[in-house]
């Protein structure tokens, strides 16, 4: 993952409403959640929700699928794993072998 892509995803998650939406989708797992249910849970107007969902889709964090008359949002777990791996990669590799005195 490139740093620009990670920054775009983290920026999208940096908004409290988008983070709440993303957490709802994580809890719903691979089946996702209908947009109408998300709207009820976050209690925002449909137009505002559309804006936030578009930002998450554009960042590659969620996908949308239509099932008959319902639009479902799903977390992209592969991209979430890639982002988490990117953030944790090389953890503590430059940690000093000497500890500062307390």
C-alpha cells in the first residue's frame, strides 16, 4: 500500500459520522447493511448519508451492491486488513535497545 492511499483512507475515517458508518458495517460482517438501516442508526438525512458513503466508497473502504430494491453497503475487509498491516508494518523496528532512565 502506498502512503497516499493510506492517507486517503485514514482521512475518510477521520470524520466521526463516517467512522460510525464504517463501524456499523464492520459489525454487520460480509453481508453488509441496507442504506436505510444505516441512516436510522446514524440519524442523519439521506443526502448527507449519501455524501459520507460516497467518500468511503471513493477511499476503497466500502462497496455497494443492489439487491432488488435495496442498496447494501459492505465493508471491504481486504482493504481494511491492508490498511491495518500498513500501519503496523515495521512496528518497533527502530526501537532503541537502550531504555531511557526513569
